[in-house]
C-alpha cells in the first residue's frame, strides 16, 4: 500500500494527535483529523479536519466504509474512554487496522504529594474536609459533581468560558488553553493561593506543568486514575505509528493494553 492508497483517520484532541497530523502532512499522506467538537476553536491542522460525533459504533463503521479509511490512529486523550472503546469495536466490524497513540501515565517522584483516587466521584469524596482553595484542572465537563463539596473556593481553569455559572458558590474562572509551562503554572498557583490541585492522570507534556509547579510549592495533588480501556495495540511515539503504517505490525513492538495497565497509575 502506498501513500496514494492510504487514507488515515486520526481521532484527535491531543498534542500527540497534532504531531501525528503534521508528520503525515509532511509525508504527503492522506489523513483526516477528527475532533468531538468540545471547544470553540480547536487548533488549526495541516490535514483535513472533521468535527462532531460519528453516531456511536454504527456511525463510525459507516464513516470508515464510506470514506474508505485504511488505518485508524486513536490519538484521543486517555480519559476519552467511550471514543476509544467505540473505535476498537468499529474497526473490528469494518476490518480497519487500529493503533492507539497514547502517553504513559505520570508517576510520582520523590517529594511529590499525590493522593491517587480511582475516579472523579472518589476525588469529590476526598474533598470532605474544611474549606480550601482548590484548583480544578479538569476542563468544563466535570465541574458539577463538585457541588457536593460547596465549602471550597474552586479555581476553574477552562478552555472556553462556561455557558452558565457552574453550581459552585465560591469559584474563580481562569480561561486558559494549554500546553502550559511551569513558570506560568507556579504563578497561577501563587496568584490564586491554591492549596490543593485536582487533575487527571493525562500523561504527556501538555498538562504536566502544574505537577512540577505543585512539587516546587509543596502542594498536594488529588490524581484521578485513568479509566479502563479495551485491549488494543498502543504506542507512544509518532515514529512508531509511521513504522506501523508503512510496515504493518512487524514494523513496531506493539503493546497490548493489559500490559500497560500498571502504567495507568491504577
Ligand atoms: C477539544 C482541541 C494541541 C492539543 C492541546 C494534551 C495537551 C493542551 C492540557 C489543565 C489541564 C484537560 C483538557 C487539557 C490539555 C492539551 C491539548 C490539553 C487539560 C484541547 C482541544 C479539545 C480539548 C478538550 C478538552 C476537554 C478537557 C480537556 C481541558 C485543541 C484544547 C483538562 C484534560 O468542554 C470542555 O471544556 C472540554 C474540555 C475535554 C476536559 C477533559 O475531559 O479532560 N481537553 N482540549 C477536543 C475535541 O473536540 O475533540 O486541540 O485545540 C486540546 C488539548 N487540551 O494540539 O494543541 O493533553 O494533549 N485539555 C486533562 O489533561 O485533564 C487541561 O488545565 O491543567
Ligand atoms: P468520550 O467521552 O470518550 O466520547 C464521547 C463521545 O464523543 C464519543 O462517543 C463520540 O461521539 C464523541 N467523540 C469523542 N472524541 C471524538 C473525536 N475525536 N472525534 C469525533 N467524535 C468524538 O470523549 P471525551 O472525553 O468527551 O473527549 C472528547 C474529545 O476531547 C476527544 O477527542 C479527546 O481526545 C479530547 N480530550 C482531550 C483532552 C486533552 O487533555 N487533550 C482531554 C480529554 C478529552 P459518537 O459516539 O457520536 O461518535
């Protein structure tokens, strides 16, 4: 199969997806990068972009067949569990090879004050103590559950302004899109006198600055573990995906998801 016959679908929304799109565009490969449509202005891409859901597994199967997709690269966020599960099911039905381009989970280092929690409800439950100033670095989709702990002052870092005020009696909204840097995140934590950070174990570099900043300032972090994902082949480097596209499975060392389960920080 040559670059003129390959037609690659990238499920996007991450730095890795953008890097994948650039690598394919530079090599004259035909690719479409797909966004869910979660934010007003997703980053411009050097390949064609589509925005919006596919309509579950059947919709994705129809899309794969109608667009004659030859390869699917799932470069979504590790917490986009529904999308990734749908991609595994749809590719199996449509007979389209799938490879996940993911990022290893963050691991705490010496001096890090992380409290691992299994999921968002567990993070909410862990906030049962006296009022604190809490940074929710979770985006707009996961704010309402924290109404169960209204005693805190929440600093909400969001990509877009919320359509209506979140149901949190004491909060400050900070509109800011990553990737973030350590100096900026130290300033954010200091300016807002943050005492605790709640975040997802996203991995990668784009959201990691706040962890270095927390370490620098000796702040605790509630670290939400990754959700379960179905078994699939995973790599963490764009170069590995290129090898797979050009040489198939013999081109790269593939990891079944189960072997990386321990790396999910669960
Ligand atoms: C729409 C489209 C690029 C990609 C950049 C990465 C890095 C910057 C850091 C904090 C954590 C958070 C959030 C975050 C980061 C990158 C990456 C990353 C975290 C965009 C983008 C889309 C999204 C969706 C968005 C969610 C949100 C999560 C904010 C684009 C900017 C918290 C993830 O309604 C909402 O506000 C939805 C927000 C889903 C929440 C969540 O569920 O985790 N990402 N983020 C994607 C789509 O429509 O399909 O690229 O511009 C992408 C990026 N966000 O190439 O520049 O991790 O790759 N995104 C987290 O890590 O927990 C912010 O504030 O410290
Ligand atoms: P999710 O809960 O796993 O998916 C819910 C539904 O949204 C999917 O079933 C699908 O709808 C649609 N969808 C999700 N990703 C899509 C994509 N790339 N293209 C087309 N449709 C998509 O997903 P999520 O957690 O809401 O994440 C949404 C998007 O934001 C994903 O692209 C993800 O990569 C990105 N994201 C980025 C970060 C980050 O830090 N960079 C963090 C979280 C999410 P249908 O069932 O109708 O097909």
